[in-house]
């Protein structure tokens, strides 16, 4: 379950990210305006879907993998 800890660590660093990738997939847009992709291995990518308020606070709304993301 180390990858869960890795994803949690990434979530805590999102507010300091210099670049924010806007969500593009329809499934992601249902849950937030931005995504962060975390490639765990050759086959699995996790997408952290989040929003940011006016004060810069990050709200993680959904964590979804590439198997559930339809392009």
C-alpha cells in the first residue's frame, strides 16, 4: 500500500505546484477543474482531480485511475 501513501503525499504538495494542468477528460471535469497525473507503473496512471478556491486552498474531489477514465 505504499502507493496510497505516495498519492497522499502528492495531494499535500498540490498547493505548491508551479503549474496546474486543467482537466480535459469529461469524467474528470465532473469532479474538478484541475488534474494531476501520477504514473505508478507502465500500465497504471492515477489522476488526482481537484479545485482551488480564491485563497489558493486545494480541494481534492476525486482520485481515479486510467482504467476508469474514458478518453
